C-alpha cells in the first residue's frame, strides 16, 4: 500500500506531467486494474476507468505481439463534431499511465510519458517490495500459536 506522502508526491508529479505534455488528465493505474493516483475525467467511474485502461494496455501489447511488432503504448482516437481527443496508454512493470490528450498536446508526448512510466514502474515495484517485506517481518514477529 502506497503511503500518504508518496501518494501526494505521485499526484504532484502527475500534475507536472500533465502540464509538460499538455494533457487534460493523467492517471496512474496498475496492470491489475487498480487505481493508484492522478486525475480521472469528469463523470467517469474511477475503478471502471482504471480497470478498462489496464485491459486496453494489455490488449494492445498482445495485438503487437501477434503482428510481431514491439510497442510500448496504445493510442485511441475519439472525435465528435467539435473536438478530437486522444487517449494514450503506456506502461512499464506494474505501472500504466493513461493520458487524455487534446489536439494541442505536445508532439513528443509518447516519449515523455514512456519515460515517466518507467519511473512510476520502479516506484510501484519498490513499494510492493517494501509491503511484502513488512508483511514478512510482521509474520515473523508473531509468536507461533500453540496447539492444545
């Protein structure tokens, strides 16, 4: 479980990243579909958004493997009468970044988001290691139950 201080730092970093790439929102989720941090588009259910983003990322990777292409991200394009939005999903390790970009986003957004995904992937990996170690330490400190 990510501690409160780390979570605050993640949200700040995601906000900075939004400004850098010109994103409307950036969300950090895990490959298992759990929401970690960041903005969710207005009117969207957080858990559903996170789970479906992880599924889309996984599906994109599988499609790439099937056509023998290596890719690091999935780009979705949504257009209506007045606007065009792009959803870019990339990941590293257990971290998946979901960026909602408008027409005026940074043209190098994919490189910047992939680099950030690597950083977030390392952070989640180390946090999971810390959590596993704490659980092991707690278990070792518990006295063994006596059988009667």
